[in-house]
C-alpha cells in the first residue's frame, strides 16, 4: 500500500515558522560572532607583526653599534702604531697630541650618542611595558559566587578587581595588563549548585557564558578564551603563552593562576633554572594550593576572593551530554 504524501497545512506551517525564524536569527548571530573573532584575530596578528618588526630593528641597531665599536678599536690600534712612529721624531709630537685629542673627542661623541640611543630604547620599552596574567579557568576557585550569578556585570567587576590587584604589585608608572582566562566554557555552563547549597543560591542560575562576555568586554587587553573540550587544552595554552610572554622584553612580569593543578609542577620547575625568568613569575592563588605547586618555591599572591565559588558546591547537569575529558567535571562525578 503506497504511503500518503506529507501535506504541510497552513496551520502546521505557522507552527514551525517561528522556530525557523529563530534558527535563522541564531545562525546570523553566529556568523556575526565568527566575523568579529576573525577581525580580532587579524588585529592581534598585526600587533604581533609590529612588535616583531620593533624587535628586529633593535637587533639591527645593536649590530650597528657593535660594528662601530669594532671599527673604533681598529682605528685605535692604527693610531697607536702611528703614535709609535711619531715618537721617533720630535717634529711629530704635536701632531700626535692633536690626533689623540681629536680621537678622544670622537669617542666621547660616539659614547654620548650610544647612551642617547640606549635611553631612547629604554623609554620605548617602558612605554610599551605590560604585565601578563594567565588563568586556568577550568577551576571554579578563580570565580566568585557574586560574579557568576551577576553574569556580564560580574565579569566586568572581576576584571576590575584583577586589574587593581595587579597594578598594586608594581612600581612602574605606565604599564598595561594583558589578562586571559582559558577554560572549557561548554562544560562550565553545565554546572549547577548542589542540592545542599541551593538555599544559599536561591533560584539563580550560574551564568558562566555571560560572565565570560563581561570579562572580555571590560578591557581591550582582557580575554576569556573558550578552548573547547579536552583535558590538556587550557594547560598547553597557558604553558606556551607563558613562554611567549617571558621571551618578550616588553613583558615585565607574568602571573599564573594554576595553583590547583599539580600537572603544572614540572613546567614551573623550569623557572628554577633561569633566575631572570623566576624573578618575573608570580603565582595567583585562590583557595586550594596543591602541595606540588607550593614546593616549587615561586612567589605567590592571593586573589583575595572571600566569596569564591569552590567546586565542592557544584555538580553536573546530568541530563546533558558531558565530556569525560574535562578535569573539573571528572572531580564532580
């Protein structure tokens, strides 16, 4: 028996039309968001290219001064040879004295020029100085209850507190703060308060995604980066970006919010081998500090979050699919 054709009536079409319109709107918003992210990535690439060009110019300047110094040394040796010849005849004594005087004047002039160039380079570096903050956002200890429930405004408030804390740690008059939180935002959004803590939270919902938007929008150099599912994604990002910032002479200090995870201990151990890096690294703690991290002996400051959001008060929304590779969700199982 042949199947009857599916007939879409006006009533059924009217029922699905709002859903189709909503889907189209969401697709449009996603496309706009992707375009914005592409534009932002291109801007960051352009900034990186500028910094690279500046560094290359500095290297060229240094090589130029080395060549000048070498030429001066060669000229000095030549003058010494000529001076020895002048000693053989008193007629050349005055000429030798005059040559020495001119040489000293030339050397002093070049020294002054070199000092001016160095001072200019130092001013440029200080004007472009910045401090980097890298936080593993998969640990909820780095959030406050208020900020997560307030959503976007909470993210902005958290950014303001972090900015004030970092600025209070440095004597530099002018420097910027580049802060990035790396986290698996999808799995964070699947968290909810445990039943025994519901009375403290009421009917409010955790607003991690809105918090991320507020944190990113608070300052041009602040970002909340969704690294997607995967246990090591935030870890690898933080390791590589820490190395990148420490290799940049304009970066005066790096703060790492990774005290909860012993997996960073071997990475932090590398700083013991380099005193210049060790002096430029400080740990950010909030709540639990793993013994392996504490054993590294690196300097540490507290984020001063009295109403932090500990993972012990959270559980997973089990009706949704969950990635088993997320460390925070695994600890809540």
